[in-house]
C-alpha cells in the first residue's frame, strides 16, 4: 500500500536490508514491529517491499518521534535479534520530506 495522505514537512526513515539464510521468525517480528510502530506518537505510516533487498520506509512527524521509536524497548530487542540472526547487512537513512507529489489512475 502507498501512503498518500501525508502533508510535508515530515520525516522518512528508510530501512534497507539483505537477510541471512536464517529467516525463522523474521516475518512475524517484522509484522509485530509494524503494529507496534503504529501505536507510537508521531507515527504517520509505512510502506514496505521485500525481495532480495528489503526496503521499509516509515513516516514520522518529527525527529523526536523517530528517536522515541528507536529507543522503544521492544524495538531495541528486535533490532538486536536482527543483528544477531537475520540481517546480513542493513542501512538506515533519515530524510526530511519537503515536497511530494503523486499520480493515481
């Protein structure tokens, strides 16, 4: 699903991953983290695509909201488990969205 109801400025956290062969429990944890993120103050939405490279973009009202999400205890535990077990590599980027536009047929 494409999130299309956002009003700039807002922030995007782009999380790009490649996974190890051991994916046991990964998809369940990803769903749990998405549900938990939706409960966080300042959360605006998420878009995700997973294949050889996984890309998840979450949208936030502020840098403070992103920091609170990063420091969430359950999110911290999931991140540590990801480093130990699921992620071969990941890159995280935080961007301020100043402008957006789209198209729908």
